[in-house]
């Protein structure tokens, strides 16, 4: 059985437009002549965005000694790159907060996993600079977005069979459908007009050795994905059926001794993200 990118994307409907406040904030952050006060004013116009920014800056993840009470203070503390990540997360939250029964993921599990991978990738990539760390966060957040459409195909497949249980899940997707969820996710990112480095990282987060422009990001996401899976964050039927790429581990300087610290730092971030998505549902 084979399918096409267009037919798969059509299964989840039109890609959601970027919210107006998000678009305005992105425009300000791209403008070299803009300042943080302008960004704070834009974010303050949206109640949901204001709540998000204040929730994150006061979360356990940052561990501030004194609470921040205004968007202006939050913007100054977080900086543009971190705000870019938060705004992107808010923009795709409703999309990622769907159930994916084909992967045996209940509502909210893909969101939790995506946030966990994003946070882990940023921590892993931090040694390569803030810009790379935030790009790794973006790639991690969106790495599994292709599952939203792909899971529809899996509903008619007996993934509990010996064939599926003993094989690499990505390779099984390709063998059965001629495409895998990572390739689909990369195409969705391309249609959102995200940078090529992110598209490449998303496409190759299960095989980072084949990535080109986004090789470092793909490696960080690959390792963070494995860590999130091991923690049981948003783990579905594919579970641990992906081969860990040793080259990726070497590229980002990862070894098992770092797992404990990474886990401790990912979990508070995921818990805060879970509170945010639950608040959105009310």
C-alpha cells in the first residue's frame, strides 16, 4: 500500500493558520529595529498569550526566587529566543492536543511527548549556543507532528503482529505505506514555511546520520526522543522500536551518565505544559 503526502495531510484537514498575535510577535522578533517593549505590548493584547508567558516564567523550570507579575518583566527575563519557542508551542498546542489512536496515544499524550522532546533537545544542544538550543527545541516540538495524519492508516493495521513488533517502526511504516511519519511531518513544516534546517531535522530525527543541514538538531532531537520514550512520556505502540543512532550520541556528546540529570529537568517542563493544555480545554 502506498499513499501521498497530500492525501495524508488532507486527513487532518487544512493546516491551522498562525494566530494573529503570533504572526505579529514573529514579525517584531524578525525586525532588527524592534525592541522588547514592542513585543511585550503585542503579547499583552492577548489574554491566552499573557497567561502562557507568565505561567512559564514563574514555573519550576526556571526556579525564580521572586515571582514575575507583568509581561514586560517576563519578556525581559526570557529573551526573544525563548519567547519564540513559547509562542510556537502555543500556536501548535491545539493541534498536538489530539488523540492519535493509530499509535495508541490518548488525547494530550502527543503534546506531552512533544514538549518533553523539545525541552530535552534544547538542554542537549545548549552547549552549542543559545540559537542552536532554541532551534533544537522547535525541531523537537514538531518532530512527531506527522503522526496526526499517519495514525489514521495504522488503525487498519495489526501492529501487534510479529512482523511489526520485531521491526524498526520507521522502516515498517515505509515498507507498508512508502512513507513514514517523519517525512510527513517535515512536509507539514515546509508548508508552514519553517526554515530548511528545521525541516531537515524533523525529516531525519529517527535517522540523524542521513541529515544534512539539520544534522546537529536531528541528533539532539533523536537523543531527546529516546530519553522521553524511556521516561514513558507519551509512549505509544511504537514504544522503543527505534534504533538509537550512536553517531548522533557522539555528535552531541551524550552518554548514559547524563540521563538522570536530563530526566530531572525534562519532567517539570512537561508537567507545566500539561497544566497549560488542561487550562486551554476549560
